[in-house]
C-alpha cells in the first residue's frame, strides 16, 4: 500500500494553544518565587519540552538558581525536593492554563482540513495527566480535539525519547513512522519526532522560540517584529526539523510537500 501522511502529532503550549507558550513560564517563575528564588522567564524557558518534573530539576541545577537554593537550604536539592515542588507547581499551572488556553489562530481550521483528509490527530506533552485533563475539554470547546494522546508519566521515558510517539501510534493502529508528522515548538519535541523516525515540523513564531503573545507581537513596530520573527526562524532551523513554519496555520502545504517527498522515496532528516 502506498504510504502517505496518516497522522499529525502536535505539542500543546505554543503549538496548538497559548500563543507564546506563556502558561508554563509564568507558573515556573511563580513556583520559584514561592521558594524565595528569583528566576527570569528566559531561564524558565531553557528546558521547555521535557516533563515538568525534569524541567524543575533542570532549573534547580542552573548555577544561578542552585546558588540561591544553597543560601536558603544550605544543602543541595534532592529528588524529594523536586517531588514537593512539582506538587506545588501543578495547581499554579492549572491557573495559568485556564488563563492561557486560547487556541492559536488557524488550529480549528487546520483540524477540520486534516479530518477531511482522514488524517488522525494526536498529541504528546510535558504536561501531567491532571493538567491535560483540564486542557482537553477547553480545547474541544474551541474546535480542537485529539484522537489520541500521551503525557508526562504515561511512559517510562518522556521526550526526547520516542516512547510517547510510539504509544500514540499503537493507539491509532499505525506502524509506519513515515506516515507521521510531529509538530512542536521545542528542541526536545523535535528530537522526539526524530527518535520515532517521523517527519518533523518546527513552529517558530507562535511558540517558545519567540515567546511573545500575539498581542505583544502585534504591538511591536513592524521592523522589530520582523527582526524577532526572523531570529526565531533561524533558532528553530538550528534544531534541524524537516520544515519550519511560523504557526500551525501554515501546516497544510507542508503535508502536501511531505506526501510528495514520500512518493519520491525520500526520508526525514536524521
């Protein structure tokens, strides 16, 4: 049987919802503030895409954060500290998700177009099941619904491993990675797709790479906005996805091009 695109697996914050990926960032900053530790949005963004437990642990190991922790606690952090901080983080992030759960423009239209082509829709995420359960019905009300999903803690390993992608593939009954596209706005998410062997599409402008809300972006002088968009595209290209787009509104022509490449016997980048 001829291979073609059968499924698109999306990330959430910065890819399908929450233009600028603001919900997780604000939650991380507030979490560390509650511990008496100063953290910038830029610092909080560094490990985006991995599980929230791993994200917190990564941030605790940043030298500037680690120094503040040691001044307060006098001993290095432990896994138990990360567990405790995750318990605090989840309710903070719930509030952020409710605040920043609007679909990114073009998602509902794209969803309809993919379904008309009989292309399945799935998601993988660094969110926990508790956070995802909050987000799924909000997205559905706005016209975006996934057929399958996998989340932080659902598989032994998260991103950048392929385990969540494999789980989605099994749920869909599809076994050829060439028939999948992974769409993400972070390095671990792109690597997840590569690990699985699927085509990868990096989202440069609407997500973590640029990190501005649509309102903030539109408020900038035209030349400054253009400069920041171009810088975000270059940064995303450095992550080496097969394609780079500004937002998911630009995805449909990429699906057509991938089908063309498949028909010519081409493969995704390693």
